[in-house]
């Protein structure tokens, strides 16, 4: 995917104020409008300018874009990291004008096709109350947060700090941090949402405040990897444990368990500990992937043992099927 430098497209500095961005957009929109422009690539440039303005005029989109741009290096294919927007709190607003088809794949990969369009008409509320007073439900807000895998096994209460993009008095993007105490239920999985009622934007008139939805993902773990509700561990074992069988201790997020390694096991063998994955009404499983680790022969005695092993297994031909 090609990275698009929206600041370069708009002809403004990266620290430009909102007034500077708006003036540049008006100038470029007039210059490249397909109905009046004589430029050969007017339509394409007009769409490109509109896409850049759609991001840079919005504090939340601009902060997210700046976060991504800091990780981009010239000459490399642009691939947003999966956790690029973790910890940012965003409103439900998506496209504010134009047709979604006018935006590039780059834009849509970051912000989604038509994501978060207003519900219930242009105001998202209804007229009610006395004398035609206007009330509107506050917008919901969204954030992606990381938790530890162990929190899903036991449940926990965690203080989570979110960054909220906003404009300062000079019209430049800044971020404000706020911290919430969040109850993490036992058995929650990556991709599920926690709803914090009333923690979204304030309502208008008598309208209730919106909600804050936290999309959960697991922080990278030094031992485990997760697939849906199943958990995987690469477990090192010795050659003699693999050959002769053994009872070994296996660490799991729920505690250490004993597991029998069958004789004649090979590297890559997958063993299942049923029901020891992420807990739920239908709990996941815990998979142990055996990794046979060969000790190095660093002394004469150790090398002699390997030579004895080679002699004892002289008939063993692991490469016979390769024809060599």
C-alpha cells in the first residue's frame, strides 16, 4: 500500500493550524474542481485534496494519521501495524461529506468504508419536550485497549489510560489523557467490547450521554499466543524426553500443570490440554507444541556421548525420502 502524505498534498506544514488547512483546501478545491479546472488530472487531484482535508480537518483522524506517519519510512511499502490506534479514544463520527467511493484504499484501510455514519438523520436525535425543545442522545465513543491474557483467565479491575485527540486554542492537534477504572470480566476474548454506559459524549438538552465502547485485544505475551479462545505454548523438551517419554511441568495462564510426553514424540507435535484455554461457558483449549532442543557438545566427554549415539543409531536414515 502506498503511503499518502496528506500534508504535502495540501501544501501545508505538519504543524499547520486548522485555519491554514481550511484556507489551503478552499484554494485547491477551486483550482482542481472538475467543473471549472483545465488541469489534465483535475478530477483525480480534486479527490486527493478532498481525502486529505477529510483527515486533517478532524482532530481525531489527524491525530491517528500523525501517529501512523511517524512510523512510516520512505521507500517502504506502508503497512499499518495492527495496534496502531490502541489507546486512542474516538467518537463515532466517520465520513462527514462526499461519497465513500471517492476515497482511496489507503484512507479506507485506516478509517473504514463509511464507518460510524450518523444514525437517525443528520442530527442523530429527535425533537421533543416542551415548546419544541431539542434533545439528542450523545455520540458514542470508541477505543481499543490492551489487557493481559491472565486478566481474561481470572477477571480483574484495571486502570486504563486513554488519549483523546482535540484542538488547542491555536487550532493545532493535541491529546488529553484520562484514566478509567475498568472491570474486565473473566473469559473475555480479543475483539469483544466492554460497554461503559454514559462515558461517551454528553447529550443535548434532555438527551442522555453516549456510551464508551472498549474493544479488547491482548498485549503480546512472552510465552503464549492466542487464537480465538484457544491458547498456544511452545514447550522446549530434551531429546531424551522426546525419545523415552517424560512427565513435564507446563506453565499455563491458569497455573502450572503436569503433562505426559509420549515416548517417540517429535518436534512440532501438538498436544491438547482440554478446557484450559480462555474460560467461558464453552472453554477453549490449551495447546502445547513440543520443541526438541539439542544440547551443545562443548566438552570432550559430551562429544563422545554424541559419537556413541551416532554409532548406536547407525541404521537411522532421516533423509532417505529425499533421495540423497
